[in-house]
C-alpha cells in the first residue's frame, strides 16, 4: 500500500495551504494583518481542533472502508494527512518549548 506521487503531492499541498492559513492568522495576531481579534492561544486551539477533526475523519473512513463504501486509497490518504498534521504540530510544540527555554537561559 504505497502512496503514489500524486497523492503525496496532494497531501503536501493541503498541508501547505493549512500552514499558509495559519501564517496569515499569526500575522493578524501580531498586528501585521487587518484583523486583530484573535489571540495566539485561539489560533493554536483552532489548529488542534482541526487536527482532531482530521483524525476523526480518518477513523470514519477506516470504518467505511471495512464496510466497503470507501476505497483503500482514500483511507491511506486521510491517515497520511492526519499523520503529517500531527508531526507538524509536534515540531511546532518542540520549537516553542526550545524558544521558551532559550528565553529562560538569557542573563538578566
């Protein structure tokens, strides 16, 4: 069950558009955009909710595939998209923690 290059490209483009959306949200949070109504915490919360929804959709596709309603390719794609989203979230978390630790180590 290998993912072909078209499916990998589609998953990459979807992740890239999600990152672009989050960057525009981050600019608005930092006051660089037109809308400054959301906070960083709200942006992170929305992203986590999207990842949870993505995981739930992948679970639903697995169940649908077991019944025979969905093709295996759709299931693999959904699981791969969720995996990429989780890996991205974990790497962002690691970078935030690293930046926080660097701030704590700064001399006063």
